[in-house]
């Protein structure tokens, strides 16, 4: 007489259910990850086409060596605001053209923009034409 059962219990582990769970988790995290970091912006900045302006009151240039020039005159960073006030004192609608050389840290350009903002000067950032 044969007393063995017909159904054998398999000792192998089935990976199909595990891969289904991992796949569903992957889809869930891919869909929710953009909503986790809303302050991260993916920007593609536009190219700038240079325009010439007929009104140019003062030009502020910053070189790679962090030397600051008003028109063609070298000035120190600490005296920049006073020199701009003296040059643009009696001008209606004063405008500053900011020419920052490539590789200049943004803090230096923001410093000039902050001076212009405090004194209500218009500021235009000069770009290289295409």
C-alpha cells in the first residue's frame, strides 16, 4: 500500500509576488516625489538677444578679479554707493548698466543690484548677444 499524499508542499520561495510589491512601491515613489520638493525648480533659462539703449547713464563693470569700475574708473566696493550717488545725483530716471564678466560670483552682482534698489535706480544686466 502506498501511503504518500498526492500534494507535495513546495519549499521554494515564489518571487512573483515580491516583484509585484516592489514594482508598485517604485511607481508610488515616482509619482509622489515631485510633490515632496516644491521649492526645487527645473528651469530652462532663455537666451538673451542684446538690445542697445540710447539712454545710458552709468556703466558698472565687475571683472573676474572682482575689480569694480564705474564707466572706465576703478572704484573700491566700499565707495561704490557714494560714487554712484554723486554720478546719478541730478539725473532724471537714472539707469545703471551692470556688466559682470563670466565667472563673477553672484554675490558681487547682487551687491550692485541692492545698491540700485535702495536708491531707486533702474538696473539693466548686460548680456552677450547671440
